[in-house]
C-alpha cells in the first residue's frame, strides 16, 4: 500500500470488477534494472505472493504481455 501511495496511485473509480482496486505495479527503479539486468520497460510488483489479489496481479501482467519474475527479494514484471 505504501508503495502505491508513494507512486501517487489511486483506487479505480471505474464501475466493475476492479472498482476500488489500486494498480499492482510501478516502474522499476533504475538501480534495480541495472542490478538485475532488467529491460528498460520493467515494473516492480507492489504486493507479495501472499496478498489476496496476487493471482489477479499476475493475470493482469500476462494479459498485457508481461511475465512476473523474482529477482532478489522482489518480484518484477518484464516484457515477454
């Protein structure tokens, strides 16, 4: 939650299944991209595997053509 708020994310106001849901990723910081050799268009996941909507986050990333990988102690979304 703190990562989403720090990225100025707000809950969705669009009626439907994602109403009130905040995004699951934010752009990966340059330091992480460099350290782990991630592509320019990489994102860091803001929730861990134990979060109740983890599966939705992974499915959302797959739907937009990305895959989730673990590097160090964090999960990142990178283009397929």
